[in-house]
C-alpha cells in the first residue's frame, strides 16, 4: 500500500485561496499514516470543522500534536504561527539574550515585520526546514498559506534575504546616522545621501530610527539567517520534494493553475499531479424533472457540471502526456470525521497509483 | 434605510474578502450600480494579473484608465508605480533623484517600508476624488486584495501615522487615516461565500474593523449561493424522485460514495444531484445563520448563476444586487 506518485518524503500543497488545500493535506496525511509512514501535516489556519475532525485544538499551535487515529504509523499535526516562528529564529541566531530582546521590543519589528509581504510564506518553509532537519518523520506534508499571487510562496526566501540584505539597507541608512560610517567611494556616498534625504523627507526621523535600530539589532543574526534561507531554497528543490498544485474547478481558474505549475518547474521544483478539487458532477437523466420545481436548480447544476468539465478538458490539453491530473468531485458536505477524511485521501491516491 | 443611496454618497468604497469569493465581480457590480445612479466612478484593480476587463468586456487597462460605460472608468493600478510617482512628486527631480528612485536600493526601501504601497493606493483614490488629477471621479471603488492583505491595506494609514513621527508620509498617513475612519466618506463592503472558512474569516475581519479601526463595514455580500431546495408543504424536504436504483433516503446524513476513478467522470443520476444540491444549500443556510449572528447590518444575498464569467454574468449580478440594495 503506497502513495503511488506521491511516495515522497516531502509534499508541498499549493494553490489559490479557497480551493480546499488544507482539507486535502489532512486527508493525504491520514492516508499516508495508514500506509505505514509516520507523517506530519503542517498547516496554517484550518477550519473548526477540520480541527474537530482531526481532534486537535489550539494545543497544536506551533507544536506537533498526535491525531488519535487507528493508523499503523503516527499522524501529527502542527498549526503554524508566523510570529512565533520568527521569534524562535531570532532566539536561535541572536548572539545573546540582550540582542534578541532588542529585536523583540523594537517597534518596527513588533508592529510591522509581521505584516511584511512574504513573511507568512517564508515562515512556513522555515518551520518546515526546522522539522525536516530533525528527521523524526517519514513524510511531511506542508499546507501553504493561500497565495492569490501564487508566486509569493516560491519567492519568499529570496525576498526575505533581499529585504534583509544589509548591503542595501546599510547604504540607505548608515552614513546618515554615523558620520564617516565606513562607506567608501564618492558615488556611493552621494547615492546614499540622496536616498536618506528622500527617506527622511518622506518618512520622518522616527520610523527611520526604528528601522535602523531593527537592522542593527538584526546584523549579528544576518549571516545565519541568510544561510538558512539558502538551505530552505535547496530543500524545496530536492528530488524527494514534490509540489501538489491544487486548483478550483471551472475554466477561469485554469490559466492561474497552469501559470503556477509552469513557474514552479522553471525554477527547478518538482511538480506532481495537478489536483482539480470540488468538481461539480456531470448531470444526466433529468428528463422527468425538467418541468418540476427542481428545474431551475437542475439547470444550474447542469451548467456547473459542464463548466467544470470544460475546465478539466482545457487543463488536460495543456498538460503533456504523462503529467497526471487528479479530479476530486465536490462532496455533499465537507469531511466531518477521520473516516471521511481518509476516504478523500484514498480518492486522491487511487488516481495516482 | 436602503443601502444603495447610502453607498452613493461615499467617495471611496473598499471591497474585500477571502480569496475566491467573487470580490472582483461584486466590486464591478457596485461600481456599475453607482454609475447608473449618476455618480462618476473609477473602479480600481490592484492585482497585476488583470481580470476586470473580462467582466466588463473592455480592453485590459495595462495601468491606464479605460472607459467601461457611461460614467464608469476602470484602471489596473500598479502600487509600485504610484509609490514612485509620489516620491518623484515630493522630491525635486534632479538627475540624481531620478536615478535613486530607479535604483535597487530605493526599490528595496520602498517595498521594505511596510504599508507604503497600500497607503499610496489609498492616497491615489483620495486624490482622485479630491480632483487633484486630470481624471475626475466622484467615487472610487477599490477591488482590494484578499482579506489578510485587504485588512492591512485599510489599517496601513493608521499604523503608519502612529509609527511615523513626521515627514510627508506621516502627514499623508494621518490624513488618510481620517479619511478611512470617516463613515460618511469611506465605506467598506465585505464579500463572502456562505461557507465555513469564508465566514470564519469574515468574522475576524468584522471584529478587526470594529475594534481596531472603529468603523464597521457598510455592507456584507453573501455571494455564490446555491438556490433554495424546494421544500414540501409540511416543511420537510421533498423526497427526490426515484428514477435511480441507488436512491437516497430523505435524511441529511452524509452519503458514502465509492472512492476512486469511478467517481471521476461518471454521469450522476439526478437523485445524486438533488442530494448534492440540498446538502450544499444546507451548508449555505447554516453559514448564513452564523453570519447573521456575527453581522446584524445590511446583508445582500447573491445567487450562483448558470453564466460564464463575462459581461452577461456581471449584468445579472448587478441586477440582483440592485434589487437587494434598493
């Protein structure tokens, strides 16, 4: 009993918001544990229903919690929290407690660092790396935050490194605060003066002060952080890492899905099956009901069935031969318990065996 | 009081909600309703992957302002371009200044100062309605990013005006924070599906708007509702006709289906479809009820329609929303 093409150490579930990524990740996790692989599902913000189904509450926040299932191997769940992860990173790389404290209490960090675009995405992969290095699971399934701009997720490590790139920030800020601050060469100094002039005029002294303090406090952590981001980038490109792209049904979702799958490949990632989730079934044999009180509703379902079928067909055309496509029909209601979740997982796995 | 006349008085209407709930369609429908009521409307899209033009049946904006009907224009706004324009405007344009704005160092800085992009979009809207630009509008309808980012967009001026001591951005932030907080000038419309996660996120957003910003939304739109399932006279659901050997019982218990490839492409007998319909509508009803518990203000219900994304769908949603809000 294997997971077929999904038999990898690390599965990353990606896709736009509202396509059912989290439920599918949990379903696969259960199916994986059933197949005998100890499995960890890492997720951000599951619905109450899913938490109930898995029997995990807030105790799983940032901490692996065992799901009470009868599977051969164990299934654990972690609910990710970006801020806690960021805090822990700082704790790890700060040279001493005082340095860590300087960052924690910095206003820029407290108010704004958590809102930086890409932080949530980056912290997901960061935490993943942390757990993956511990090697205590046979398989890890990472559910990613919704990415309307799906590329945010992929680019997160690069962006964080760029943002923290002390070079740019130091050039922008340092000479202004420390006269004769070590920057050599007249053009550079001029450019730096220009930037700081603009920044000061636009932002005022206080924010600049806070930002400078933040980057100063961060400087000793910087090398560790940068190296870490590089390792995270590599982990996402390992042969044992497979991306599962989940799409909503309907033709208008397909271009986004294909775009993302292509970008993933171009940047050296391995893309597994594309999963079209929540597909309305094709409607047949409504003859006797055409004039009844059901007519209007059935017409809608007929349309939805055809719309989703069109979407799947156009997706099939875009995929090359051998690139698998998984179709998961819309359920009457979302999975309520472990049995229904596992059934969903099996439905998926059965198509990639 | 009906909601539409109230919305017509606003200068900025921010439409946000969880990803995939049809925010853009709702924003476009509201823009068209306001234009039909005689207001000059600018509909702003921020997502670099344009989709409004599909709905409106226009050319893509490519950053420019496109006419989309009487009194209605549409623009795909690139926040980075607005930030740069703002900097160029505030800083005397020497060769050096221009070079700096174009330099990676400055770009990092502009992206790194959080809230700057969000605020520049709001600033652009404010200046449009205040008549600072060549293109005039009475009201800007903003198709804001999905919830998380949409909330931080609304909160950005407040956050920045607290954080930034002074400077032109600080002043602008203060100004914008007042604009956003003024219920006479700025309205917030939240779009959602009547499903579990979208309603959960909506609850968080309503609380955030109320508590952190002191301004509740003006309207919540429950989009994509399945039609009501026909009920029998006794109030119990009609038993689906049995033209199908695997006929379901009348209850609402979940029906286990055989898993695997079978379920993939088989044509479903109508009793299965009725079951699916009834259950999906039951989810809608349950979540609408929960929504009502969270949100006592105006709530518009918009059905799922058998139409592809395009001008026809938009016209139908505009008509429904017009009736709901009149």
